[in-house]
């Protein structure tokens, strides 16, 4: 029994973790693609879509395999807006996969989803903003 415990302790440094360390496990940078843009910082990420914009409530923290899942809000744009009227932010989840250069993003709401959007690092987005 004691021998098995020592064996497991020796293997522990080689075991896969469920998350990556913060220094390697946060998406950082500017990404663009068709109908979407994303700017990721160490505190949150901003998203621009053709007819919406949003923000995560924390960083895009990477999990095993490059997956991410962050809570945030989305504000739909377009149509008349009264001066001084607060934005109508809806809760959303920002999910997807990041491989180091390409970010696949899906935005999930209680009643549906948008995406997936394929965004590439340092690319200019092709956005068509709603009026």
C-alpha cells in the first residue's frame, strides 16, 4: 500500500491538469473575421458583431484542449434608441475553442445561440453594423 502511494506521488507531476496555468491559459489579443471582432485582455473580452456588442465578465480562460466558456452580456443594436436610455444587455455565454491563432466563438443565450464565428489573430473584421 505504501509503495503504491509513493508510486502515485512520483507520477503526480506528469498528470494532466483540468486547467492550464494563468500565464498560458488566457486568450489575449485582437481577432477578426466575418461578422465579428474580439479583443481579449487579462480582465475581460470585448466582442463586436454586425448588430450587437458585448463583454465577458472575466478573461477567456482556456481549459484542456483549448476550450473556453465565459459568462457575459450582449446588447443588440439597431432601430431607434432614446437619448439617455440604458442599454438592454442580455446574459450570454461565450464558448468556443482556441488553437493559438484561430478562435472559434459561439454566443449562447437562454433562447438560442449565435455563431459559430471563426476569428483569426490580428485580422481585420468584416462588420456590417446595423443602423
